[in-house]
C-alpha cells in the first residue's frame, strides 16, 4: 500500500522571501532561533531573512558545520532554550536545515539525540513537541526544506538519519534570488545532489506514481539547467529550475533512496585529513555511475522501462549509457569523478561497507546489495 504525504506549505519563486513575515505569523512564531552558517551570514542572507521576518532582533546560531554534528545540535538547542525561543528559521543549505531539524528534536525531547535515530528505532519517539521550523534554502541540492529527514554525524562518529513527519518544515520559502552568484563548484555539487535524488527516488521500487512523476520532472529540469546555472551564476531561469528540481527530488524521498546514499552517508562521516568534511552532493555524483551500473541489472521493469524513461528526459539516445552520461556531466562541471581525488582510500572501505549495510537507504534500492556488491561499487568509484 502506498502512503503519500505532501503537507509542507511551499512558496517557490523570486521574491518569495517577502512571505517570511506572514508565514511566521501563520505558524505562531514570535521568537524563532535563526540557524545558519558563517558563509551565509557573511553573505548577508541571514540578515535578509531576519529583516523580512519583521520580528525584531532575533537570536542567531551561525556555527553550522559543513556536515551537521550532534555537538553543534546540542549547542544550538541550549541557545534555543536559553533564549526562550518558540520555533526555528533555517537559512542556508542542507546542513543548516538538517541541523535545525536536530535542534527541533533536542530542544523539546528529553532522551539523548542518538535515541531518535531511524536505525535505532527512534522515529516513533519524535513527537508533535518538535519545534516548528521554517526552511529557507540558499542552495539547490538537498531539498531538505520539504523532507521529513535529517542526516547528522553523532558523537560516536556515525552519520545517521532522523526521520519523522513531525520534522517536516511547516513552511519552505524557496526564493532563487538567494542562490544567484553561488560559486560554480558549490552550484555544481549541490546540483548533482539534486540529480542523484531524482534518479534514486525514481528507481526506488515502492509504488508511488505521484513521486515518480515529480522525480522524473525534477531530473529533466536539473539535467537541462545544471550547466547553465554553474557557468552563469546570474541565469535566473536556470536558478529557478534548479531550485525546483532540488525541491522535487526531496518531495519524492518518501519512496526511499538507495545505494548511492547508503554509501555517501558513511563516506561523509569519514575522517579525511583529520576532518569529516566530504561534500555530500559531490560524493553522490562520484558514486552514482557505479550504482547505476549495478541497478541496470535489477528486474526487467526497472532496468528497461525506468532507464528508458530517464534517457528520454535526459535527452539521451535510446541506447545511451546513463552511467557514463552522469560521469561525463560530473567531469564537465569540474567536480571530482573519483573518490581518490577526495582523499578516500581503499583502507577505509570496511567501515564504509559496514555503514552502508546498516543505512536506512539500503533496503529501498531496486536491487539489494551485499557487502561484496558495495565493495565493488567503491572500487569502481575509487
């Protein structure tokens, strides 16, 4: 049986940031904590959001790391309680939005954060007490503004998912003007994240026709516009379509993802050069070709019908190699095409494979992967 859930208020378009005041009032926020990062704050985007909220001077937490961590969630949650906040406004990329979702749990629930992780059986422990959240994305990639989940690196080093409909933002304000001028590399990396989301959700085997349609249209938009957005940061039409594609990929998340994310989650938790800072979207782009080749050997309905439909919206020949097309796009965008370029070594694979097998995305791939399958995908991506 399909369970289909679309309830976020989504405002997509230029100048939609002006709706932040009315959305805050609708939700009942009078003193939200603004969650952002140093870069977004320095660019003045958080200040723009605060100005449009028209709630006066608001407390700001701007220490979101490139991969949100439990330590920062707990710091922000302490500030939330100290400041007497009644909600959250996340202004930034997926890291800020995911960190805000972690705060929505930690600031309102009593048990340790790890208790609420999906693979720990914690989803049902997240209740309606979760702090309300307005998400204002400043990148076009994760789609976290319309998703029920968050990915957080815990203090024990695991990079885990937290999923609950109570974490779904009450409002998503998707204003492409906030992405104009985003650096090319970040545009490319976040854009490939959106492409990976649309592909993985479309290939996921669950029966959910609306999600399939949303993901396929998102893939078409992203594939046609990612190069334009990367090479011309002021291309308003390309930026609008990329923001829509990002949102659409995440709207389809409820079908499930797959091996790309099963791998990228533990890869993103690796300590490379002393830091856990490997970009999620770039990791997705690098491992996606190997996963596509693995999934081409899934049951016929997936391998033939779904790959054929993807070729059509990607404007590829009927006999085109989709995996090679993704690899070539990644290369044209100037992103790494091998894990070794990101500092990943074969000696790290045991930890990654263990994490992939335990990941919440593992079971929703169209073809179940074994430990050996994951290792082969990693070797092909190295």
